[in-house]
């Protein structure tokens, strides 16, 4: 997994014993209930007469507060009513979504917006299974997310309880135990487990990298009382993972032996300033992954282009005309969305590959010479800045740059909207004219945005490449806007918008999310890809949908744009609005998206084409 660690804005993890936590608001002992009945249910207990009772649900809620959690996203249900109530009466802001997957996507993006761990809560049965796709994305993206779910209490397991959730109905391995989906997973059967669970969570959240956990709490356990149990006193600060002196020395030796390039990934987002200094100090050319856009300023003369899906042909031009001896890879797994595993991106002497995950270096290109370094990116680059010599400015060559898309003049009709015209307007009004986070959905929204938008600062652009689930940006935009306390814009397709939107949730909580819907009545990446591959007969069309009408019906503001001349005004209106806003843009469905590299990669993996000659002509990084 590429690098991702808790930033300096995260609080220290400090805890207090349970005995000092607020009293439970929901569950009283039998003695308390009797006393309340004697007083007509009106006069509360006197604290000096009866010690306050604390339930497991309340203890977990306070534990999460102490871990730095600000937000919990989920869908409530009867099996987790006590836990839902405890969260709602803590300092955590609880948001009820319309679907658990959307809640998990929002939790993921909230983490990336403010670097604080987030919570997803679900009820039993379908609540858990619905959330799995979003949690799969959280793991793939490197987020820190904790799932709280309800499960069937022990006496009822195997008896066909309502929404039974147990090993009788769901596989234990991978859902209730650690594995590919969860870094840590446990079923809480007793309050006595809580101190050890809290210690494990606190230590894991302080580590660099992502962390996705699952705490499954049976309904009966949620209401059980905590007695004579105290949380450990912890003071755990986030700490970097630094490379050994030998690894630093070897890296300096390798990078000093000839010209090198820097390949920046999402895991390097907290080292933007250091990477800029390193590039300017050494004269290195810089390329980036789709998730790494903006970490190195895209308007900088040393920036060559984006690699992978939606990337730039200028990268291949650079590798052909001015190939580096080695490439320093910082915080990217070099997977298919980033590299297409293209041999054209491999320098003569291979890679110096830095990541916090020791299993990452060498995996994407197993036959390429790779010196792997396990380290926090920022700490590693700081060491290089101290030890690498300055490059003579006279030897710095003029580097290829991504060529801007020439936009032909509009016709008198200027209908439907060309995607490249829409992107130019988004660049002007949203990227350059606001501080909004911009997210792009998977599919053609991803390729148009990645190829044409330019960012000059880190953490302004978000795409998902590890999972690439439809609905990630559509719903994740809520988490980004909420946690960043500012506008967040989702550039999304109509297919994703129909699959899983949370407009109603944004309206309920007054979240300033903006959706820009590329409305072409198609799953257009599929439609165009099948056409390019010469595969006929598959239907990827959708019935025409008026998304503005749907959004207004849910209480949001919305506008339909069918002419290019109306785009900028619509974007300005959305940015100025104080409520959720949707722009339904009817786009030209036949404009070829910059997805040729993806089609070539599919062909290389065995997808048969009836137009082999045409596919073979395409380069890995397409030109629009």
C-alpha cells in the first residue's frame, strides 16, 4: 500500500479511565430504574447516591472521541440502536446516510480531507455487506477508518434471528478477523476486552499508513455495563518511519551516478515542499500518478506530465528523447492505473523506490532492477536534500510539457457541451477561482479530469485508483466538504449518479457539496472502449435522465446546462451557493475520452479485439 500517515494536525491520542467518562444516557441498572419509577420518571438520580452506570456502547463512543474521531457515517438499525445512541450523544458528529457504501466512501474522503480517523456504523446483516465496497476502497486508498457493526448476540446465533449476523450466515474469515479487507477485526463479547482493543487501535492509528478496523458488537453486549474496567493511559504521538543510514547512503550513490527523474505518487502528498526543493536542487524531471496530481505543481517547468489512466503523451516523449538513468519513485505502487506496466517507463538502470510498505517496491515491475527503501517520504527526501549535490543549471534541458488541448470555436448552436470545453471552465472557475477540493468519479469523468485539469498544490484533487468503484466520488464528496469545512466538487458520470448518490444526505446536513454530472445517457467508458476494441452487441446506454429535477426534488439547488455558453455562469452560481448544488451538463457522448492506454492494457491482458491493428497503434498515454 502506498504511503499515508497521520499528519501533524492530528491530536495526540490521550485517554482517561472509564470511571471519569460521562454517565450512560440510555441504560440504567435495575436499581436506577426502580428509583426513577418511584420519582415518576422525572427526577434524576443524585450522583452522590448512585454511581453512574456506563454501558459498553458509551465506553466505545468515548474511546473513539479520545482517538480523535470527529465524524461517524452510517445507516442506523435496531440491532445497533444503543451504539447509535451513544455515538449521537458524544461529541462525534453522526450523519445518517441513505446507503452504507456511500457512508464508507464519505468516511474515506473525510479522512483525507482532515487527516483524522473516521467511523462507519452499520446495523447487522445487509448493513455490513452493503458497506464492504466502501471499506474495500478505504483499505485500497490508505485511509484510517473504523467500522462499528452490530451482530447477533450469542444466545440467538444459529436460530434464524432477524438479519442474523454470525458465522452461520457470514464467513468469519476476512469480515470478523484480520485479512485483506481489515487490518484489525474483532467481535466484542465482553467489556473486559475494551482496554486491549483501545490499546491496539491507538497504536495502529499512530503508525504511518492506512488502517481499516472492524469492531463487531453484539446487540446485548452494547447495553451491558462496564464495571471495574479502565482504559490504559496512552500518549501516542504520530511518528515517521525513517530509512537506515545505509539505505540513504545507497540511494544517494545511485541517484548521483547520472540524471534521474522523480515519479510522485499519492503517498508523497505530505512532502510536497520537500519534493519541490529536491527537484529544483537536482534539476530532475518530475512525473506523477493520477492520484499524485498537484503534489508537484503542474505549471512548473520541470513537470513533464501525468502517467497512467488519463495521462499525457509528453511522458513518453521525455522517456524516448531524454531518458533518465534511474527514476526515484515516491509513494506510488506503480500499479496499472499509474503505469499500465509499460516498459517504456522503465529507465536503463531501474528504480529507487521509496514506500512505507516494504512489499511495494519491485511488485509492479518484478524484472526491473529496483532498490527498495522503506521510509516515510518526507523524512527520506529531507535526507536527500542534505546529501545530494546541486545540479549545474547549465545542464538542465528543456523538458517536454503536456500539450494543452486546442479547443475549436463553438458553433452557433454550441450544443451539446464538449467535455474539453467543460473542463476548461472547471479549471477557470473551480480550480483557479476557488479553494474547493475536486474529485473525479471513475470512468470517463476520471480520464477527462485527470488529463485536462491542472493543479498547483497538494490535496486539491482526489481520484480512486485502487478500487475505482462507481459512486466513490458521488458520495465521497460529502465527506470531503464536511471535513474540510468548504466546498467540494464531484465530477461524475450519469451512471455513477444513478447508482449511489447522497443528495438527500447533503441537504439534511447542509453540506456544501457540488455535483457536475457528465450526462451522456451511457456508461460511456464501456461504450467507447467496446467500440475501439471492435466488440459489438453489448448495450451500455441509459435512459435519458434529468438529474437537476431529481436534485431539486430532494431539496438541493440544481441547473441543467445544454449550451457551452452557459457553463461558466452555472459554475459560478454553484460556487456561490450555500446549499448542495447539482449541475446537469448534457455532453457530447461521441467525443473520444483519453482512455486509449486503458484499452491497450486490456488488450495486452487478453481482451480480444476485432480491430487489433487500431489498438496496436495506440500509445500508453493517449492524446485527446
